């Protein structure tokens, strides 16, 4: 599996929206989340550049006392593993500090987590639980 990102020195054209999977030239599938009891999470998620910070993560940093998002994002992510986002702004990412994949709401609130299954490029398809350890209402994933 090959990951390649645009070179900012060459690709300096500003964009209004997040680049598409094709624009990022990712060889990573989209993720379809289903069976989640939490509102807004069941949908298609597209891979995003690991260097880009999710808007929900930035919101959560601001609500938590104005923490600077860049150092925190760089601390908890690998910088190589893509994260995934749906149209509502909910996102899925790998937290290398606790070795779990997380699904966060569009506001950056943690909703579900799952231990990695040996793959750090894609989240596990099952094994998700709420932050309180409940498996009822936890999502399933498939790859498109």
C-alpha cells in the first residue's frame, strides 16, 4: 500500500475544501460505518492527509481550554496514518499514544474506540465500544 501526499512547495494553490481521495493519490479505501447508535456517525468516510488537523479536533482543543491543536495532533498521531472524515465532519483516527482507533463526533468528542488489529492504515471492522466500555450500539465498518 502506497501513500503519497501533495508537495506544498509544488502544489501551492489554496483550496476551499478538503481534497478528495483522488486528489491526494491515496491507495486507501473509503470506510463505511454502520450500526452505530450515536447520531451522524453512520455514513461514508474518506481518507484525509495525516498532516491536516480535523476541524472537530481543533474545536475540542478550544473547548478544553485553548490548547494548541498542532502539537497535540502531532503527539497523538503517527503523521503517516491517514484519518477519515464524513460529510458531517465526524472523523476516525489512530491514536498512537493509547494504540486505539477512535471515532469522534463533528465537535471532536470521543464516541467509540477499538484496539488496532495489527494494521495501522485502516481501522478494525469490529471490536468497537463506547468510551464506557459498552458494546451495545457500537459500530461496524466495511471498506468501499
